[in-house]
C-alpha cells in the first residue's frame, strides 16, 4: 500500500514541478513573440506669439490627431497589447538664434473625447541654452485613448518674455505599438 501512495505522491510532485517550470515558460514565450513597431505621427509646425505669454503656465502646443489603428495593424486589433509614445520632441525652428531661455519647464498630456487627461511626460527642467526639448516619457498604455480622435498638448512654465515677436516651433512625436499574436 505504501508503494502505491508513494508513487502517487511522486507523480503529484513531478506534475507540480513540471507545471512550475512550464507556466513561466509560456509567459516568456508570449513575451518573446511580442512584435513592437514604431509609428511616427505627422510633424506639426506652429507659432507662439510673445503677446500670448502673459500667464505662468500656458499651452505651448495643442493639436488634434487621429490614428486609424485598423489601417496600421489590419483587422487583427484583438492582438494589440500596448501602445505608448516613444518620442516627443519640441524644437524651436525659427528664428535661428532663439533658444529656450524663456521657458522653465514643460509637460505633455494626451486627452481623447470623454476621458481625463493622460500625463505623457512630467514637467521637465529645460536647458536654457538649448533649442530642443526631448521629453522623458512615462511608460503609459494609451491604447483606449487613441482609438478616438485625441489632442496632444504641451504646457510650459514661463520665466520671462520671449525676446522676439514670434517663435516657430516643430513638434515631432511617435507611437510604439506592441502586438502579440497569441
């Protein structure tokens, strides 16, 4: 009788041991089959008029976007696992000698219809001698937000007037889309 119960115990322990090693492996296989690709949103150029900089925090940039996920990954949107921003850059295009000495910090949000704003990049300190801000982006899933038209906004904390009448800016952004066929 003892040998039969011993065999059952050994088989159970062996089954649990195999399951213990195989289940995490399945997750690793799923991770390994993730397909990540980058999709650049259209570059947007706009101007900031120095007379609009009367508040401490103001909207430096706000633009609506529409991303047709179905056209990007086809009809397999059920395999869509995660979408996040991988790039967000704010650059002074003109005048050529202007830098960001009038800007203390900047932050970026995304908002779609009927939802609250999603913080994409927290307030970052600006190097006043530079012309470009490369935002350090939060790793946040925006899959549900970009299925509808959304607005990308950049807010800035101003520390003084722009020394020129108008500044032309360029905003470049891009999404990283993760798809898993399993």
